[in-house]
C-alpha cells in the first residue's frame, strides 16, 4: 500500500490492494465488503506498528520462539466512505488488522453487517465496538471476526474468542484473551498435540465456555438411540433468534471445522409450506405445527477461513446431522438458570395451547374482534396449520412489551407486580399467512426456563390468546384470567 492513504473506486484497484497483502480469499472478502459498504468509493487509512491484542498473545506464546524473526506489531487498515473532505464518525466503516506474515491473515476485524438491497436477512449477534484512530473514537456495530493463525490457535479457539468478546460486551461472560482460551483448553487432556495446535475436542470447548462463566449446552448428531429428533435448523434458530451465537462443529473432507451462526434469512414466500396443503394434501410435519424455520432459507455464519456474514443453506446442516461419517455438533453458551432447551420450551407451549380451546372461546362475544381471531387461530390449530416461533428474551423486556401495547389495565398492572426470571422463553402463535406476509402473531406463551419440563409441575407464566389472558405468579402459583373483546393481531419482534 503506497503511503498511508488510498482511495479505491473500481474493481481493478480493489484487486491490486488484495494482491499487495497476499490476496487470500478472506482478505479479498473483507476488502469487497468494505468497498460495498462505502458505495464503491472507499478510503483506506493505514496504521503502522499497531499492537493488536490477539497477535500480541500469539507472538508471546509462539512467534518469538521461532528461529526466523517475526515482527512484534501489525498493520491496521481503517475503512471510510470517501467524502472528499474531512473524515467524520459517520463515514467510518470498520477496520481489519493484518498479521505481519505473507500472505496476510486477519488477526482481528470489525465491520457492520449489511445486506444487498431488498434482502430479508437478520444478523442478530452484533455489538457496538469502539475503535480508536488518530485520537478519535469510532463506533462499529459488528461481530468480532478473528482468523486462526494455524499454529498457536485454530478455528475452534478463535470461534470461542469471538463468542467471548460478544458475550462479554453484553455482560454475559467473563472476558478472556486468546491465550487464556488456549491454556484453559489444555486443562482437558486429549491425545492430540497441544502445540502446534491440532484443534479442540468438544469437551475442551465446553470446559472453556464454563470457565467464561456461561452454561453451555451441546447437541451431537447423529443422536445416539434417537435421544432427540429435532432437525438442527430448529435448534440453531431458537438460539440465534434469542441473540446467542451458536458454535457449529462440522466435518469437511474428513477434517473438523468450527463455524459460528449469527443470524438468518426470512422468506415470506416459502413455497414448501403452501404446496404441502395445496398440492400434497398434507399438513405440518409430524402433524403438529409449523416451526418458523420453514420460512428460513439460510443461516448467516462467520467462518474464520472465509470471513464474516456468509450465508449457508440451512439444509447443509441437516445433511451433516444425518451423515454418520461426518456428524454435526451444536454448542450454545447460555446464561445461568436457562435450564429448559428451546425445542422443549416450544413443545411445552404447544401443549399449553392445546388445552380446551372450544371451552375458552365461549367467554368471548361472537360480535367481537377477539372472537373472530380466536376462531381463526382455533381453526388453524385443529388443522395442524399454526406457526410457532420461539426465542429467549429478558423477563423485563417481555414485561415492557405488554406495558406498551393495548392490553387491559388490570392485566398490565398485575404484570408489573409479578416477578419473572431474568430470561423467559417466548413462543409466538400465528398462522402461515399472517406470519409470513404480515409478520404478525395472534398470541404469546411465556415459559419459565429455570425449571425442568419433566419434573416441574407448571412452567407457564403468561398465556395470551386472542381476547384471553392468563398470568401466573410462579412463587404463589396463583393464576389470574382476563378477558377483553377488542384484541387484534400484533406485530411480532421482527427479525
């Protein structure tokens, strides 16, 4: 890179820039992403001798011991939209740090998620990171991307480091540096070589996540003796929809690799759901209900080999799960006391919904909007044609949602006084047309995640069906019912 600044305004200049640093596929993607975010007019500022926290740990533990000499500092490239005038905070795009090795790998990068125009995609695992340059602070809403160096740290290490940086920002994990993650993993003995690292095993990953102060849950496919039959896309969706990144262990060419799922697409015109009923004369799979993942085509993932914010067909993970030679591992770091799994919360919500709907509708006036929408929901329920969408939410956030909507005052007053756990499982109830085209729901089931669905007597906290509300105080086990006549479909948490 000639000088400390460069303007990139065409594809040739973009390729020349990549070739200057060794032109890896990851680096080319980062540059293309920055070019797109800058509307094809990109200003790059070069910061020499930058002391990167990740590379500094790698240097202390590895590179300083090599016979060949390696630099102690890195090059950091800052990306701006080229305005032709003074640089402002609004034109800052992000940055990437390049290890002093050719071809250059990326020690650290933060760039915002942005889709092409018209794409319906949601990256739910981003946080605000403050980056300092020329004595100014710039804020980037991003997923922290790190590429393995292939020696001191491998794909699972950097996936854990990225997850840690994100969760620590949210106050959900104890912050750890890359050396601490590598060393903690070594506390779990394996047959593989520790250095140069050959990667991590599942027990090591789980142990490191526990050391961060999280409570990890692991799903391993194919499941032994049919322990669970949920397709992996449902498992993945429940957690990333809740804002929790999902570490995915896959095998490609006989080699294990770690990815992190961050978000998903949404397709309002999903063909399969409509064709089942119109052409195949069948209803929801297993004759229960539609999971909202039927309207998801892709997951958004971060792959340290290729870059952040990539799209992967959700069916790829199901193929991995069903492959006896490959298998699939899903690991999620959850907060304390989230003991109920996402899929179990959804099944519990479904069973709660199915209790005596025809008796409940008799409480509503046939002329009311509540009656109309209750009838609509009940008809779809009896046809196995309802949609359930389940995610984890803070208890205070679900309270706030009830406060700000037009629910009966007596109900909202009671909700204010009713203690809820720090997190709750929320299942929205809808029907295909309303869910896909209008992005609305007809009711909500709120479940206590701190119990055990096999042991606990009652996990139900709030049950909202059109015109009918139930609120339970879990400490006193007192259930109160509210009936109101003017209920309408409500906009769901759009993501």
